[in-house]
C-alpha cells in the first residue's frame, strides 16, 4: 500500500532497493524506475523485519514467492483471518493508495509510472 506499486513489482523488491527513506522500483509493466517514499511506520517495520532472503516480501518460511498465485493464496488467508470482505484483492492496495493521494491533492504519476493525464 505504502509504495502504490503493482503486487509483482513489490514481490521483486529486494532489501538493496531501500534507499534514502524510500523504495526504488523498476516497474515490470512500464520499465520505468520509480522512487517510492516510505512513511516512518513502514521504515520502522522494515528495520525490525529479519532479512531471511534477498526479497523483502517472503513466504512464511522466508523464501521468495515462486509465483504470484502462491502469494495471492497467502493474501487470501490473511484477509480471511482479519475478517475482511471476500472481494478485497491485493491489487486494491494500489488503487486505494492512488485514490487517497489524489483526494489529498497529490499527484499519482510519480509513483504510478503513468503519464500525466492518462486514464
């Protein structure tokens, strides 16, 4: 959510991609390099997270996710444990972040990788 990136891009992110209070991401879909500022709570959580893999987001056993569907199945388990609506999908995090940035008067293009005024 904090990065407003596509799930696949977040899954590819490594610990070395964290720089100067943000996450550097090369978007798989656009090929664009994006720097995503991270809030203090996210940075603190990352500092306290054990580095069991080169990837930041890992399976419960500490390995990189081999497929997006494997990650999505874990997301569903977390969603169900948190009693969140069944229609909630991991992709909704990107859309929600964009909506909140826009509602606050910010521009989403620097994070989304989209061209200004694109649909």
